[in-house]
C-alpha cells in the first residue's frame, strides 16, 4: 500500500460546516506528518496523523474529576498514528457495502461527513480489520491511554484548550453551537483542531477504545497498551458527545458501554501502527 504525507496544519477540515460566530479564533496546530494509505481499489483511506511518542499524566489529580479517573499516573506512549477525524459514515458505509455488513442508522441527520454512530465495539473492530487487509497496515482501536495522550496533545488542563469549556469550542449539549440542545452530531472538522491536528477529540460523539473498563487506574498499564482483562462486560469510550454536558468531554473523562451497544452518540476513531 502506498501512502502520501502532508502537513497537518495545512490540511483543511473537509466539508466542514462554517464556524459558529462565537467560536474562539483558531490557533495553529503542531505541524505533524500525516498519511493516507491507499486501499486495494485505488481509493484513499482516512487521514492519519503521526503522533510522536512521549510521557504524560493520565487521569485526574487528587480529588479532581471522577473516582474512575484516579489515581493520576505517568504513562509512556510510543509513536503511533491516529485518525485526524472520527470515522465518518462515508468511511464506514464503504466498508459495510463491501462486506455485506448492516448499514448503521443515521437518525435522520445525514451520512457523508457526519461521524458514524450506531456501531458496536465489534463493528469498530471489524472495520479496523478490513482496513488493515485493504492497506497492508495495522489499523486498530486506540488504547485508552493512547486516546487520552492524543486528545490532550501536550496539555494537562481539563480541556485541550484550557480549564473551562468555553462556548463554541466543540459540539455538546450546552456548548453554544448551532447544533446545541442535543439536536444532532456535527460534520467532522466543524471546530478547531487540537494542537496535534486532531478534530473532535472533545464532543460530537463518544469514541470506542480498545480497553476493558476498570473502575480505577490501580494497576493500569504504564506503557500505553490496552487494559484488556477478561471476561470483559464493558468497554471504555472517550470524548463526550453532542447530547452530553460539557464536563463529559474533559480530556480525562471516561464512559463505559457493553461491547454490543449501538446508540446514537457512540462512534470511534482509529489508530495505526507505524
């Protein structure tokens, strides 16, 4: 499979809706290498951002945040690639039609550049496996630690942009956008990217991760790998959603769902090994 690299800072959000008038002025994201792998039919896969390895403090300190975000702990992450956007209906529908898999419901909001929802953890895994076979690369769900590292993008504040939610920064129930009050998802890339050049890590839809949910971080891996103890009755999802309050999209906030859950606020993005 061949791949092409471009500058993350120079990559516009495709088919993005106009920014809300009260949105903050965008800052320049860190310029990182980006890649799009070619599929077997010659089309291009999702835009991936190559993230550098590094260490960060995962979770919330002291009594901040929720009990399942503690204890805050140091995690060392190796370099990997993360999709610049949440997987869209356009991405997922191509896979579903190719494999004869069910098409997820769009709840009347439209498909295309909207983030795919109504997909289970197993559906997300199947898409990653299909994309791996199509490209010859290893796509997968990110570990929970990789997800938080990518979402924080070098920050340690509640949100990647600062301590407060701030109106117009992202899509949530009370975020001050054109889609407020739980109306619907927004097209991917409708808001400012984080410093790593990743869009919608806060809000829009919750995103499946590879990890089995644990009620605390006691004994959590320190190397960025997925915590996948079996049997696993719930998987971790991250990032908040269009119908959730702003506090749910803090970088440390966690949610849990049964792996077979298919609901209107739950989608995913992919990681890829170098």
